[in-house]
């Protein structure tokens, strides 16, 4: 299921599996997209994961990102954005996220 949501970038880091992890503060009309695990483990933010964005150092993820060439520009922290991708429950962590992200577009203030 693809969804477009509006959010503000709050935090960004890279993971060993090649994915970027971004925390976003949701606009009020999208507050229902997070759950208790987002509240307790992600400061109430929704997690975004653009996949295979950088060098993979996690051995079991190397094959997954081989020949993947769809780089998403990540706006700076504080940028208001529209995000499109698959809205899923991360069953390993319990929080809701957009994974994979297919686009992030800056929205002018």
C-alpha cells in the first residue's frame, strides 16, 4: 500500500544493512500512523527507511542491495516533506514505518 504523508525530518542515520533510518514528526492529521512502540522507542516519530542507500556492511544484506541504484535525496533535519512508500509494521521492533520509501519531496513552508 502506498501512502503520501506530510512530516518534518527530525533525525537521520545510516544502518549496516545499507538502509537509511529517518525519524519524522508527523503533521497532526497523520498522528494515528504511529503506535506505542513509536512513542517509546522513536520519540513518537514515524520511522522511514529508504533502502540500499549506501555501502552495506551487514553480511546478510549484501546480496539484497547488489545492483540497486535508486538513490533518494534526504532533506536536512527540520525540512517539511511529503513521503511516499509502503506503510508497514516492523515486527522485529513493533513500530510502524514507511519501508521502503519510494520518494521524499520537500514542501515549501
